């Protein structure tokens, strides 16, 4: 049974709420107060990185994985390893994969399981799905928002078999803002799992236009475009881009020569 993309987006957003300085009970209560009544936090399989929720009415588990915490060195190292196309040599990907695998293995066999993720969290989710055929088969539906992607290879998070790729094509949806840099690789090398939907960026505010005039780009607009909040915007055609086109747009803000 698929999960509503807007609800999946909310869960991906809320995964960051576990990564605060408040005590654990306060964090859990805060999340429980913001989600639909039929859902609740599964504390046993929830930490500062991975949020697990359960819908008792539908017998449905959901895993939401947050993105990079810029103050967390392990997160930053994972980001670097993605850029170097060396995720298989980073122990954090494997360690966090095991946490996800242990959680899913504890779910009842007849329970539904879906996922959502953002940024680095989407890279972690792809790593786990590529790593495990059991997780691939168990998954019902996954929505990844502005997920990490490599510009030169579609298998930065692990190779998938032909059957895995066919299975995940119907289960995984990548959602990205057209201006997001982190997920730009989805329009270049693509992904070896799922399909990609691209959405129109929000119009720049007056302060963001001022930033662009002074700096040549708008840092706050870049942060805004990387937010997981894309559902509900106009969907635009996603076109493959070359490396030259990406560099040109990064420098000029638009494509003129390419």
C-alpha cells in the first residue's frame, strides 16, 4: 500500500526533530503531537538519525531518515565519500544500514513498510536498498526528497541487480526542486532505482534577489531549494544535463553557451 507523498514529506521533515538538544521524551512527544492520530513514534527503532513510526489502524510501519547535520563529522564524512564515489568504503553507511535492517526485521511479516528521506538520508536509504534484496522486496513505497546523487554514476550507493532495479522502479520516487544542487546528479547520471519528479522552484524573495545582486548567488535561496518541502508545487519536465551545462549554470545562473 503506497503512502501519500505529502505525508511522507512531513515524516521526512520531522526526522530532523529527533536531532535536537531536548531530552528524548520531549522530542518524541513533540513528533507525536504533529502527526495524524493513528500514527505514533516507535521509540525502540528511533534515534537522532532514523525516525520509525507505526500506524496501528493500517498495521503500517514507516521509516524516515534525515539528511546531513553540519555539526556531525560522521555526516560530513559520508557526504564527502558520496562526492568521491566511495560510499562502499565508509563504515557509517554500513553501520546505519544495519540499524535500518534490524528495525525492519523486527516488524511483523504481514505489516506494511514504507520509507521517506531527505538529502544524505536518501543516499543512506538507497545504499540499504541496493545492499539488501530482502529490504527491496519488503518495501512497499518510498519517497526521497532532494536526495543525494552523484553526477557521473547512477550506482554511487551500490549496484542493483536487474530484478532489483525493476522492482524498485515501481516503489521509489525521487522528488527534487529544479534548482537543488545536492540532487542535481539525478538529472545527469540518474539513479539505478525509481523514477524522478522535478518541481518548479519557489519565486525568490526580495532579500534573495538582493543577495544575488551582491554575491552573484543567493545562499538562502539555495537552502530553500534544498528543503524537502516540494510536494504541491508545479511539476516540470526533467531534462538530462551535461557536466558542462551544470558548470555553466553554476557560474552564470543560466545556460547560454551550452
